[in-house]
């Protein structure tokens, strides 16, 4: 199956792995809409994408906005969800529970809202691809809530694959990938953290956004995949901390 002429929405498509996926899908002939919350980031991303792409400013925490986007898009073939806000680096002891709950708002509840409103409009053979991380199966120190969020997303994928069939639902479980997400970590810690991920990976590298995009294209194109979590991590989960 080819993506030529297919209608694809990338939520989180203004940056990092989502933007790489928008580029790759457009290059494969798809008609791509990117969405994320910041108008500036959306405009900057759209300026570097082919003219066939369009964009919408959308906060996935706003269910009415998510519903409105898919009503405007109409019938579509695939949704890729890579939206993720900056990680809260406070320890559990420092974090009031009300704020801890918000860690799930974009990555988990945003994905639920997108699946809910996209699924009824997805054409036969189409798919939804969510995002989890190796942190869910091999947490680093201080990442208990991130691990829980990632594991919850993988459970959601399996449940939705059953509930929404024949719409296919999968996830890419990403290892450390060099994207603007890491800009929140100041240098020189950022370089040290990424170097350490590279040292522990079997490939001795951190990932590139394009390597996640390749996985997204595979999950969109292969109509025999659903309920699957595809790990793309340079072998990180096989190694010790
Ligand atoms: N990079 C890694 O090493 C890594 C590893 C494992 C898992 N992950 C996960 O993979 C996902 C993508 O990461 P990335 O590295 O590509 O990050 P990124 O470059 O920071 O991109 C994140 C995207 O999410 C959008 N976003 C943030 N909050 C949003 C909201 N409320 N509503 C809609 N869109 C929103 C951002 O745009 P706006 O700012 O415009 O909203 C941006 O387009 C994240 O969930 C991340 O946790 C990343």
C-alpha cells in the first residue's frame, strides 16, 4: 500500500518526530495536516513543508478544539500523535498531586481525545499511531510518572485496537531522539544526558527524528499491524541503566 493521495493528520507535527513524519509522508505523496498548540511553531513548520501541507493551531487538552479539527478535516486515512509538552522535572516529593495529574493531560488524555474524534472519520485500512517511550519499560531515576504515562499509552493502544477495529491502532515506543524537546534541558547537562543515552544504546547513538518517521510510515502502510508497540530505541531497553 502506498501513501499517495492519503489524508494524514500529525498532531504534534510542528516539531521533532512529528515534523519529520510530516516531511516523510508529504514526500511519499500524502496530503498532510500538522497541528500543535503554538501558532508561531505551526507557521514556522508549515513554511518548511511542501505546499500540499496545511496546518491548524490546536491544544489537545481542549476536546472541543480537537472535535472541531476533525470535523473540518472530514474523512481521512491516518493520524499520528506525537504531541508532548515539556516534562516536569520535580521529584514526586516536590510535586502536589493536582499538578502531578496534569502530566497525563497532553500525552495521554490528548491522545484519547484525538482517537475519539478521529476514529469515526478514518477510511478502511486507516490507522492511529500514538507515542510512548522506553521510559515506560526501563525507567530512569525520578521518572515514575513519565513511566506510568508511557505504559498507560501502550495499554490504550491495545484497548483501542480492539474497540476501534477495523481502524488500526499502534504506537511507536521511542528511545532518546535528538529533538527540540531536549531544549528545555540547559547545556552542558543536555549534551551529557544525550551522550549517556548514546553510550548505553547498542547502536551507540541517539535517534534522529527521521528514524521515528520511518517507523510511522511503516505502521501507516502495513495493513496487517494493529495493537502493536514498535520499539525504535537503538537497543536501549536491552541494556542496563
Ligand atoms: N525526543 C525524545 O527523546 C523522546 C523519547 C521518548 C518519547 N518521546 C515523546 O515523543 C513525543 C514527541 O517528542 P519530540 O521529541 O518530537 O518533541 P518536540 O519536538 O518537543 O515536539 C512536541 C510537539 O508536541 C506539540 N505539543 C505540545 N503541547 C501540545 C498541546 N497541548 N497540544 C498540541 N500539541 C502540543 C508541540 O508543539 P506546540 O509547542 O506548538 O504545542 C510539538 O509540535 C513526546 O510525547 C515525547 O515525550 C520523545
